[in-house]
C-alpha cells in the first residue's frame, strides 16, 4: 500500500462545515485520479472507491442518494486519499483493498463471502 497523499478528519464542531463535519476538502486534488478510503472512529475501513477526479467523487458520496454510504455518512471520521493516475492500477488497488481489509460497505468486487 502506498502512503496516503492526503488524510482529512472530521472536525469536532460539525457547524464549521456543511459536508458532514469535514472542512479540508480543498486539500484533495480536483483534477487527478486515485482511490479513497472512508474510516470510522475505530479506524475500521468502511468503504473504498476510485475516481478519475477525486474531490468531486468523494463529495458525491456525501450528497448522492444512491451512494452505498448514504445511510452511513455519519460514521465516517477519516478520509484517506491516494493519487493513482493509471485506471488499471486504480481498479487493482480497489479490488485488492476491498478483499484484504474487508471494507464494510463495499458490495461489489467482494471475493471473501
């Protein structure tokens, strides 16, 4: 696993941000692709995803009504972001991490059930 390029955490005062307590979205690249991981307060992996453009995709998980995270957004306390430009590498990382770390809310690409 590479080292995360950006890690943002939920603020104690959720009124500082309208995005579920996260105020540092500006640190996440808007134009580059990669993978992202959502963690809870116990540092358990909740969800991993990939995107061609990271910031808009991550924000969609907090706003979208069809996201697998829609009922679990309040659980997310940390987001790790890894820049991976190659789409094939993103796919490989996502599938590997879903199965290696048993991401709680990923339903696709699960091989361990």
